[in-house]
């Protein structure tokens, strides 16, 4: 045995010897207490002097010992019964919680069924039937099953929209939007937040605004709709949202009508216009995003925008809206979906799948009020805005040097953390960073922000205790790779992550 082995053996010997002494003493004491031969030996030794009072003392001693043993056994049995009762209560409580959850789901189903039935009842609350005993079809001759969408068709039938003339650059757009929010709405935002927000429109159709309550997440999406003179469609997410019918609506088999949502109506109307449309999913993680927005996440991921198709109904009827094709609607390119989230005990965690397909923007601070020039809003052409984004991609493309550094960082993350971020995030980076520069930002600052919020976030999936010792080395690597002090967002995030371990 080497000297190191001898040292380790000698070092650990006192601990294990003491542990063995404790175990040995426990069992020795237990054997001593219940060894009947010891008591018989004592009685045999003193049997010649046990007369009169001695007999009484003998009987009392035996009764006392039996009582002590009985008490010990009683306490052990009682402890076991208490534990078993506790386990039964825990199981019963789990069963009750499961039953309550099932009952809540049943209530939601009943409410939905009640809503459907209420649509087919007359003013007296009675269901009407036809001559064959079937529920009477409320759809009249020539009536469309899509009431709201048909109204949109009627609105735009003889309507010639005015041509939207824009002449801004992205930096000017950010300044004007910020001044409009301050002067007209009394909403104050830091210019860097506005730049991040506008640049995010270039990289994703789904933007997630996250942060503590009261920092202006909802109002930012509302302010954008007000600024571009096309009111934001607001949908307050509910805990009962389980599938895509909450986004698009559903076909009622009783009434033969489609219950359209405001989101669907806005999506349909967007096909008639070149304006930018905004839909706000307020408190989007109060239900699981993957449940109700899964279909949209998949569709928006398709590279060819011609394939952005959602099936509303499996067939077509003669009076269906004109822009539906065989019961399918095209997801408009000129609409963005903005979700707000609060990370607390009442909400669900946003999964990595959703974050990968969205652009998260953290709003953790409130901007102090400032004096802004009186600024008017303006209509915003999607075609013009997209051209500005395309122009930014050409004029401010991410430098080859920084792309090479990002590739090196990718290899470092794979080697040290067994984590890769893939081509999707690289594509988003190539769209986001040029737009951020065109908005007045800095290339490295844009890269820093995207890496910290899209890549380093993935570290939370790992065993943080395992990677704790690697974090300092990674910070040093980033400082060396991109330059000292050039990656403050990444450094701050990694240090916060380290403190949670």
C-alpha cells in the first residue's frame, strides 16, 4: 500500500471505529436489557434470603421490569401505527387532489358543453328540434358559418385601402416610437429596450416579454399597436386553455356555426392589408404554451411562408369566407405575436422548445419619466418594414470574425457543458443583430444579449452543482474571446446562475 493509501486508512480509521463502537454498544445494551438469564442468575444468587419483604421486592421488581418492557413495546407499536396512519393520509390526500383536478376538468367540460347548448336554445331556454327529431340547424339560407370572417369580407368588398407611405430608418423608428409612447401615452421606456424590441421583430414572429410585474410588458405591446395606428388584439390567456381552439375557435356541431375568436378574426383581416398587425397573449404562461400554441409554433417554424397554413374545418361550404381555402386559413406574414409572462408560483415554466422558437426580452427595470417632444403615430407598412430588415441584413451583416468567435464558443460549450445551440439560434442571430445595429445598437452588444438570453438560458437544464466550477472558467473564456468587458449581459447572467447553486 502506498503512503497515500496508508494516510487515507489512518485518517478514516477513528471515524469508522467510533461508528462500530456505537453500533456495538447499542446492540450490547439491547441484549443486556432483554437477556432473561441475567435476571434468573440474580434471583438464584439471592434466593436463600428472599423471605417476607424480599418476596415482595422480587415481585415488585419483576412487575416493574415487565412494565418497562411493555411500555417500550407500546411506544414502538404506537410509532409504527402513527407512521402508517400518516402514510395513509398522504395517499388519501394525493387521491383527493387528483379527484379535485378531475372534477375541475369535468367542470370546464360542462361549462363548454353548456355554452354550446345555450347557443341552440330559444329565448325560453328550450332546445328546438326539427321534424326528424334532430336539433334544429340555426344556419339560415345563404348564411355563412363564419359570421365574423364574413363581416370582414363585407367590410373590404368595395374598400380600397390607402397606400402606406413610410420613409423612416430603423433608428428613427425607435426614437419616434419611444417619444410617442412618452408624449401621448405617458409610458416611458429605455431606448435600448425599444431597440431590442424592434430588432426582435426581424428575427421572430413570437416575442416573449418577461420580468417582474409593473415594468410595462403589456403596455409595450399595446403602445406599439397605438403607435402604428392599428389597435393591438389582446387575448388574456386563461388557465383552462388546453388546445388550439382557444386561439382559432371551434366548429359547433349543434348550430353548424364556427365560433371565431378575436385572434382568428384579426389574422383573417390581416390578409386584406399591408399594415403590421400585433396580437398580445397576456400572461401567456398561466396555461401551458405548448398546449394551446403548439400548432402555431410548428407552422411558424416552416421556412417557406407559403406553407403557413392552419386547418379550421375539414371541408368547404359554399358561403365560406373568400380567403379560406378548403377550410384552411393562411397565417399572415404581417402579424406578430407578443406574449407576456410572470415567473411565479401561479404560472407554468416556459419550456426550452418555446424559448428556442421565440425571442425573449427581459424587462426588469422601470424607466424614469422624461420630457419627450409631442410625437404623432403613423401607419406602418409590413412591406416597407421587411425591406428595412432586409436592408439591415445586407449593410450590417454579422462580421465573419464574430461568427468565427461564436463557432469557437459553441465548441467550448459542447466540450465543457455537453450543450449545443444549433442552427436555429444562429439564423436568429443573423437576423436580430443587423436589425439591432440599424436601430442604433452595437454589434457586440447585440451578440451579448442574444447569447445570454437564448444560449446561456439552456444552462438551467443542467445539473448546476456539476457545472459550478466551470462557470468562472467560461467567464474568463468569453472575456478572452470577445474582449474584456464586452459581454456584460453574459457575465451578469452566469454570476446570477452561480449564486443560485
